C-alpha cells in the first residue's frame, strides 16, 4: 500500500496539491507579516478574508470580470485594514481583542450580505488553470509549479515582492524600525502611526485577495464562514516563519504538504486511521512551533501601542 | 479617557455587528385575529444556506409554512451557526421559555441539552435529530426524534455512480470520520452491487465546514483517477466547484445542490422533512407532545431522488435508479454493507 | 566627494554636511549665536520644569548645561529638539524665530540630539539606523551603499570608529553612542545636544568622545553637553549654564569657575564632598560575618568562590571591584535574594544562611539594591506606599488587616521632610520621581528602621551631586551611631572617601582587605585587575 504513495505520479500529485493549498495561507500570512513586522498583531485576518471572498464573489456573480473581483477584494481589504488601524493605532485598543472584534465583524457582515444579496449558495466561473507555456511542459516540476490558476501564481509572486518591500525599500526599513523600536523611529521623524496604517492596509488587501483566491479561484463558490478559521492558521504561520517572508513560505508549504499528504493517504486507501491522518497537520504545527519557540527576530514592539512618552 | 470610551464602544459595536447575522427571527409579526399561529423555533449547527443538513430542514419548514398559509398560520424563528453546543443550549432554552409550541434542535450533538431543557418545560414540545431516542423509556413525553435513513439514497447514488464511471474509480469526501457513515456505507454497497471491481476512494477532511480542504480532496480524487464524486456536509460546496471546473460528475445528498454545478450534478438525494413536521404539528395540536421517532425513507416520501433535468442522462441509468428505489421500498434490497466489510 | 557639496537643506536628503569641505567655512562665523531660547516656560503636573529660562549656544562652542536631576536641563533641551512644546518663550536660529514642533522640525533646523537612552533599532545595522527616516536617492528603494560611503567619510573626519555593516545589537555602549552621533552628523546637524553622554562610557571611551567633540567644535559645530559631572565640564566646556529647580541660575565662562563655585551654583549652598580624614574609628562587635560564601550567577556559573569577610558596628567596609566580579551576587546573597551553594552568613551573631528576606529584615538588615528602579521600589506605587513597603503589615502601620492610612501619611511626610525627597505629594507615583529622589526614598525607608547592618550596592550611581552629598552624609551619620555598613561601589574615590576598610573583589574572590589609610587608588586598581593573585 505504501508503495502506491511512492509512485512518481502520486508524489507529483501531492506536491501539486501542496502548492495550490498554500495559496490562501500565503496571501494572508504575508499580509500579516507586514502588520506584525511593524508591531501590530491583527487577529482579524479571517474576517478580512471572508469579506474579500464575498466581495470578489459578488462582483463576479453580478457579471463583472474576475480581475474586477480581485480589485473589489483589494478595496474592501484596504478598508478593513483601515478599520483595524483606526481601532488599534489611533484608538490604541488592545490589539488582540480588537482583532477578534474585526474577525467577528467580517464573519457577521459577510454572512449578512451574502443572505441579503445572494441568498443561496451559487457557483461562478472562476480563474481557470493557466498552464505557463514551455515551463508547464517540464516533466514533473512543470505540473507541480506551472499548472495553476493566476491567483496561485500571484500568491507565490508576492513572496519575493514582500521580501523586497520589507528589506530593500525605505518603507520596509521604516516598518522594521517601527516594529522594533517605535520610539527610535519617532525621533527620526518616522510617523509610527503612518507606517502602521500602511502595513495594515497592505495586510488587509493581501488577506482579502487570499479570500478571493478561495471564492473565485480555488472553489468558485461563496459560503458563510467558508474560510473556516484559515486566517488564524495564517497568523500562526507568521510566528512559525519567525516573521520572515521565506519562513512564512516554508511554513505555508509545510502545512499544506502535510494536508495534501493526508488527503492522498486517505484517497489511496492506505491503512492509516483517518482520525490520525486528519490530525497530522496540527500535530506537525505544534511540534514545529515547540522547536522554533525562541526567536530573536520577533518585533520587540509587537502588540504594543505606541504613544509618545515623557 | 475619551479615547478609552470610544474604543470600548467601537469594540462592542464590532462584536455586535459580528453576532448580528446569526441570531434573528424570521421577519414579520404574528397576525392577530383568527386564532394564534403555530410557533416553531429551530436551532441548527450551520447556516440555512449550507446546501446540506441545515438547509434541508429549513427548506422543509418554509414549504410547510407556505402550505399552511404563511405567517398567520405558522410562525418560524431560527438560530443558525450554532456549532458550539453551549450557545445552542442557551438558544433552545430561550425559545422554550418564550413559549414556542415546538422547539427543534437540529443536531445529534444537542441531545443532552434537549433532554435537560425538556424536563424543565414539560408543556413545550421538542424534536431533535439525527436520533431515534425520544426518552420515552426515561419518562419523557415531550420529545420527538428524527433521522434520515441516508443509506437508502446512498445506495441509489452508488448504483448511479457505478454506471456513470468509466474509469471505475469513484471518490467520496466525508466530513468527520464516523459521521455520514450511513450514507457512505449505502453508497459503497450500491457501487459494489453493480460493479464489484470498482474502486471507491474515501477521504475525510476532519471538519464539516472546511471547504478549502474539501475542494482539495476533490482535486486529489480526480488526480487519482476518479470520474464520479460524492460527499456530504456543508463543506462540499468547495468540492462541487472543483467538480464543475473539471467536468466530473457529482452526486449530491441532503439538499438540492444543482445550482452549484448545473452541468455536473447528476442526482440529488433530498431530505424532505415536511411530512415529519406536519405530522408533529398535528400530534401537538392533538395534545401529543412527543414520543414518536421519525425516519425518512423512500417509502414514506421523506427521501427523494431527483435527477438534474438540464443534463442528458442515459435512460438506462435512470431506470436502474428507479429499480433500486423500488427494491429498497419492497425490501428486496437492504442497503447496508455486508457484515464482513 | 560626489555625495557631499550641497546646501544644508539638500544634505537632509541623503547627503552629508561635509565637515572638511569648503562650504561650511563660508556660512558660519565663529562665536555667532546659533540658537537662542528666551523665556521658556514648561509645566508638568505639579511642577514647573522650566520657569522663564534663557539659553543660547554659539557656533563652534561647547556649552555645558549643568544642574541636579529635576533641575529642568533635559526638559529645556527636549523642547529645543521638539519632543516637548514650550508653553511660553521664543526660539531663534541664526537670529530668526523658528517653530519646532517635532524632532523632524529640529533636524530641519540643524539640531540633533543624542539621548541618554539610545534611540537605536537593535536588529538593524548601523547603516540602516542612519538611513532610517531619510529620503533615499532611489526612492522608494533603499540606497544603503551610498549611506555607507557617507558614514565611512564621516567616521574618518571625526574619529568615530564604527563598522557600518554591524548590527547594532553586537555593538558596545560606546559604539552605540557613536552611531547616535553619526545619525545626527549624517542628517547635516549643525548642533548636537548630548544628554549625559559619559554616564555610560568607560574612561577610555570618554577620552575618544572628547576627541570627537573637539574636532566637531573646530568645524563650527555647536555642542550642548548636559551633565552633572563637574570635573569633565570644567575640562572641556567653553561656557556653563546652571539651572536649579527649573530656573536659570546663570551662564558663566568656564575659565572663571572652580569646582566649588559650580557646586554652589548648582545646589544653592556650600557642598561638602570630602570627608575629613582624621576622624576616629570607634568600632564595636561584629555585626555581619560571611564565611566561605559561594553562589552562582543567573547563568549558573560560579560567581562567588569562597568569600569571607566581617563588618563591625560603627564601620563602613567597602567592596571595590570592576563590574561583574560578583558584587551583585554578594549583595543578593546577604539580602537573601539568591541561594548560596556553600558557606554561611551570620547577622549580629545569628546564623541566617537559610532565612527569608523578611526575617533578615526583621532582625535588622537593610538593603539598597543596585537596580533601584526594579528591585528597590514598586514603580507604580505611591511614594508613601513605597516608604512602608516592608513594614506595612506590622504596627503601627496596620493592625494586621487594615492599613493605618493616617499614620502612614504622617510617617511619609516626616520622611519626605527629613530626607529631602522632592515629590509633589505622598500620593505621587514613584515612577515620576528622579533617580536621586528615588534613591533618597529608598534610603529613607531603609534607614528609618534603624538597621544594625546596611548593604548598599552602588548607591550613588547615576545620581546628582546634591543627592550624593546627602547620601554620604547619611551613611556617615548612621555609622557614627553604630550601624555596620557594607558599601559596594565601582567608584574608587567614593570608597576612599567613605570607608574605613576596603575589600577588593575579583572573580568572586576577595583579593585583600586594606585599611583605607594605608592604601592608594593605584594599589586598589591593581588588585581590582587581579594583579597580586600570585602573592597568595
């Protein structure tokens, strides 16, 4: 039975699944990385994803193009990010609790709008598989990496883009400084609030596109609470990846790999109790977190409001 | 100081907005005049639009309401998304104390709560399912139980799946292992009775609501060669989306899922609770507050198998399905797995 | 060279105000006033921090700002740097009135500030810290290579040795200070405010800093040095402005001043810093005895390796040593805050090795901890609460259940008066007090119990001269009444002035115990460095 798992075609299938499954996690976790690097913990990611998923779906459902749907998600994501920023940065509420508030807000509002505007679960025609010419022809790798829909490619493109913004731009330098020592940044004329508003809006936009990747990319439906807590896993992945984009990529891939593996193990009828198979990703997450608990990269000012002091 | 006050209110507002969507009365006030309407309240684990378990009951209730003459005859209240049993328990108690004639707890996980509350409100009638336990042996007189004999429809879907499959590989997406067992067992039996050599791959996502994983499970089954898929619980919306995209046949259960995959959903086993509800209303009005355990079967029209009218289906397949239903009704087939499986 | 030759405004955008370039000489006239502040008023709840203060700095001048803690010198400079807003008063730069609302405004006016607590982002490199907040030449991309070139040029010109690529967390305190100076220079500052810059430096680093400041002065920079160290101010400043309790006492040319005159201006009366060397030592029985005490530090390494010493009634025993040789562990072991791995401690003849801190206190042990903000007081408690911290459960402060508020208030007021604790009220949060006043508070609390033995760890570190004088006076008075004192200090002058005998600790061992009349700073210094180990 285990031999079956080790055939080339199965391995390719598992890796293909893994690459695709990581998409929403990548969007959301990269967005969260921006916020956390600047010192803001946003637990409302899941709520933003739901709003993004809904608006992208609704726009497409109403007959607009898929990219207009993505744009709608970005706009709503930015607005949700602004709301989080207003509550956490301007009003300086506790970041944890206001994030949960944002999550419930997104969950409730997306459900309400869904009931009011659509009413029943419907399907749309979402992003299609878009094999990249030539590259997708490469045996094995081609199918694993270059035979996905456009949003999947976009998610992976966001990894180097996020890395570049954080490490190679003046904005990135400000983000890193504000997340670690907001007072020092302030004395150099860096607007701590401005930077945090910016990162939360970027984070909101990415999370919302992550939601859209579900509703008009991977599943092409909208259902209430369709993210099913995926945004919270994304927050955990940021810790997991110790606040580095490459770490986040690794975490998302590892988590997705174990998920893909368990689906394949079950589908191929390999004699592992399905309860164990289902637990695999979570067990692995806990184990890895336990071993990566001590991190020097953690933004020192994470989850702390900044007020110019005496 | 002012900032603290404002931010506290903001958080409260956010929380209220968050909860707002899930707990509401169906609109409209009871119309006075020609007698009080019958009042039913229902608490369900997922949403009224889950195209699965919760929606099947909600649609049935709406049908009964329309049949009886609308709001003035039957007043409905519902709480959806009560996946936490403690929340559901509070809602059930609230409805009971508000004097509803019938409180439906639409989930097997609510059993303990139902009996606890039923003993406090002996004049109120309760119903819960999936279950066959009315508590009559323990002296309860105000509890109904209900359930669907889902293996009947599972068997018929299995027969259809076996006939549609060209690769002889069929994928099943279950929620939590053990749940939906009846449906899946019936399905496997149906497949095997037609094509003993066909392979049925079953995978569980470990969740009722993880649409992302269900969608990926569909991808996996397709890549593993499956050309017919089925699955249960509200998570399957993601899987149907994938089936649709890959043009792979989907066999639905619980609620009508054709809208999601107009070109790929071939059949639907639909749970029709209307007769059960109507019967309960009659009994309650006659003073009988509980004690009956209902079962949805093809025989009593609680289960229906509907074909998608919009796609071409071989008559041979339709005929086989009808024959299977008749066999089940007559008792010629008992759609359970053989003992040794 | 390409990066440099621009105007001041331009240089804020990623250029460097070039120290050696020609353009600077053109637009500055030595001794012309650069910044003038007139009638500055700033109030905080309960205090007037600055009360109509005038102040000016000239180009090419090193101007010292002197005053005790709480005199208003930091507040005045924070106003100039835009961190606080003055309620009244005017600020002129080059004779023209300017508004400074934020550090950004100050930087634009060519004013930079080196804070006492460095404003650096540890995880970033030196170059990144310098570039932070500046417009890049390749906006929105960073251009760190260009900044690095600029840093190297400035390093060379002013003798500021730093590796531009080193992450800040790897740097020593002195190097971090250089990064701070570099940040200001790179931003084209014409003026630098240094808040207590030498407090954290080793003597060698102080030398290097002064050399750098000298170069800067020659190049027309205006420098303001906030300090209370009379010696160094007299050594390097051109003029001195003294503040006391928020008011201007006067601005004087340095060459006309002596140490005594400055101390008088600062404190408002004559200050006695030296103890007369001929007083009689009248010692009694042994109050504190340590025998072969061993203990480990927080990392589990042996920190005390068999310390034996005894302190008699009416005696101050000093413990000299370079920081980190077991002093902290020694104090904590005696106070009962750190478990011993061997040896014994006796207090007044009673073995207390396994006693809790509370029981030791009851028996007459008092402790002034090194980390006064952490271990000495509860920062978020009121002054009065901190004053009765140990005794609040016993008579007459409470009846065992309820606190006797009236008595506590009366008691607190008395201590505040006796020990000159400067606080608006007994209910003021302790965190709002200056370092010197917190030390006075701790001293008041500990000494009011009439202890038999006092362990004081670095009691004068970071404290202004008025408070130091007062602490010295209290220690000597208590000694005369028969208290046994163990004074742990890194300041040899202090030990030589106060102690009767001095023990030198090195790597957790006592090198020697010397009579202060028979030793010199040089001999102690050698012992502190571990020389003489061979003798044993």
